[in-house]
């Protein structure tokens, strides 16, 4: 083993001597690469890459990607194992997935209508409350049916134009009230708050908002 492996697993050099790498693997991952190693030794593959967890001396778990390749040019073939620590990436990824789940829970269970729409006036996504509010059976049906928000949703299309002018100058419009048309042509009053979502270059990606 080299110095980097000692640092990764928090063991001294003498503590790693005469021990197998699998001794430090997480129990659920200990045999994760066993079938691949067997194929390598049988000459069916020359290399592979796998994700694997290891347990450090202090009990901490590190996430790694493990690249294995076999060298057959000598009388005694040997395997080279390269281990990359991706723990920080995994922590960040898990945090992102958790945040997405929390957002999805809010999106699905909110009593207010939540939507995403394009600058050209099409809905990208709406939540169940939004679907119920406008009398549709599903988000897919609503997004497919309403292709022009200004003409189909707004009873007074000029209010949409006014709304868009405000959004272009302020990036967020709060408590904008207007009359909206439901699927069965009934008219309801709504209060909308919408903000602009931009890309890294400052270009508008879509609008996101809440309707009550």
C-alpha cells in the first residue's frame, strides 16, 4: 500500500501490512467486485471499475471508485488497484437528492398551485393543486391543452402582457391578481407570485410561481 491509502483509511503502514484490502471494505460491499475479479483472473476481462465503500480506523465510511487492471506481461501476473476518494462528491450528491425530495414533497402536497412555464407561454410543469384549481384530470393533460397562457388562461390577455412587462423589469412579481379561465370556461380570480429562473449566463430558463 502507498501513503495515500494509509491516509484514506487512517491506518499506519505497519497496520496495513499482510492484510487484504477487502478486510477494510464495508460489509455490504465486501464481495461487490468478487465476480469481476474472478473474470479477470480467468482472462475474460483485463480491467474494471466499481464503486465501493471502506471503513476507516476511526469508524468513518469513505466512498470510493476502484479501478482494477491486471498485468500479464510477467511470469507472475499481478493486479493494480487504483482507489479514488469520492466521499465529498457523494455527500454533496446525497444532499442534492434530499433537497430535491423535499422540494418534490412540497410540490406534490402544497395547497397552492405551483407551476413552471416558458417565456413563450407554455406550462412545463404544474402540481396537483394547480391541476385541480383549473379543472383538469392531470398535469400532462393541462400542459398539453394550454399552449398559450395569455390567450387561453387569462380572461383579459392584456393583463398577461402587463404581467410580463413587470416580470422583465423586476425578475419577481408578487400578488398579481387577474381573472383566469378554467377548463370548463368558468372564471375564477387568482393571486399569482412568479419569479424568473436564469442560467449561468443570465438568460431566462423558465418562470416559476405560485397561484392561489
